[in-house]
C-alpha cells in the first residue's frame, strides 16, 4: 500500500510517499481502509522532533491522528464492528497514523461516522472536537449563563469550542482576525474581538468565568489575560510548552490540557453533527501527496482552518 512516512526528524522534506506493507489487525483491532485523515499542528511538531519527550514515536513513522474510513478486516475479539462499517477515530500518538491507504486501530477508540456529511470530511472531527469538548466540559465545567473567552477562536479547535459553548448556553467572547471573523460569527460567538486591531485587555471589560487559550502566545501574555478571569474561574490552556497560570488567592484554577481519545464523547459529537447541531468546517482538502506542502505551509504559519487529507475518495 501507499503511505506517507518520515524516517528521521526534521523539516517537511523528510516526508516520503512510498510503498509499505499493509498492516494486519491484532486482537481487539480492526483494519480500516482510509477515506481521509486530517492535518493537525501537532503532526508538524512531532515530525520536527520537538515532542520526543512527551510523544516518543518509532521511526519510520506514518503521521495522521484522525481517521475516517471503512472497516476492512477484523482482528480477534473485534466484533464491535463489522466489515463495511463506516467509522471515525482519534488514533494514539505513537503507532503509525492514517496518512496511508490502510491503518489498524483498536475498536475501543472508534465510533460510527456521522451519516449526514461525506465520510472524508468526517476526518475533520475527532481530535479537534474532542479537544474542545474536554476543555469546556471536563476541565472548565462550563455551565449555562457563564462567560467564556476563547482566545484563538479562528482555528479548528476554536470553531468547535465556540459552537459547543454557545449551545451550552454560555456567553461566548471570541478572538478572530479579519480572515476568520465570518466563520467565528457563524459558529455562534456573541462578541468578537479582532486581535489584529484591538488589545483583549482593553476590549473585555467584565470578568469571564473561563479563559480557553488555544493560541500560541507568550507566557507573559497568557498570565496577563488570566487577569480577565473572575474569582473562582478557570484558565484552560492547550499550548503544552507553557503552564496555565493560576491564582490561588482568588480561587482561579490553571489547567494544562492534553486531549485523549474517547469513543463515547466522539459518538455524542457525531450525533450532534447528524442532528444539525454541530457544523464540521473544512477549509481545504488535499491529496495524500499534498500533505508535504501542508507541513511546509504550517511551518511558515500559513494554515487557517481545518485541512482534510483525502486518501481515497472512493471509500464510503
């Protein structure tokens, strides 16, 4: 089968499109014929070698943490699904990912794909929507009537965070530049601050209950933004290279968030898609060979929105 791999850490040029052995499912696994995966910023960080401590991988490595496809073969004890089932999942960091024609995955990390959107587009859902869900409801404990500031709402996680927070009855303040303002507005933000023209510290005049930081900002800047959180509030931070600031004197918690696979949560998110309550926003679709250019663009800070990597447009 064909796959995209890197044999050493380094620049996007380390990625190679090559022939590899088709994997066989082990006990509790299924093999998936891949319709699509997606690009996540952590893919580039892992490839560059910047995550060798927290996320060690075996080289050569196939990237691609999201998968959408059709079950092709079953391992022993993997009878939760049948051959031909359409599934999605957030794959573990260490094993080979879904930038390949086939991938194996544990059944307990998979859930039926939403039926109301193309199967390939469903690859845009798992990692980023789970990040948003866990940040809002597990870590922040967001409730109706609370005020939340989503810093970095124009990105892929931000779009889901705004939708989910608004649906939960929270008042959503979101940062967005000119290129993402319309998308963030459509997601349901009640207030939008143009971070390219206005300082958040001046724009947000009332305390918020939750600060969700999704942006790659300076640690001192994040500490300054944490002052916008009212007493008893929480700062949830997804940028793993710096700690979330806390203020014990005011009862403000700081949470450093690491997303995990959760099939039950992903099933709920897929159901919301099919009910029309959650929009899967795909900014761009590229081929498997086009991922190398995507990695290069990401390294230059030129990615906006979610990119789906279509591996086989005949699947599903």
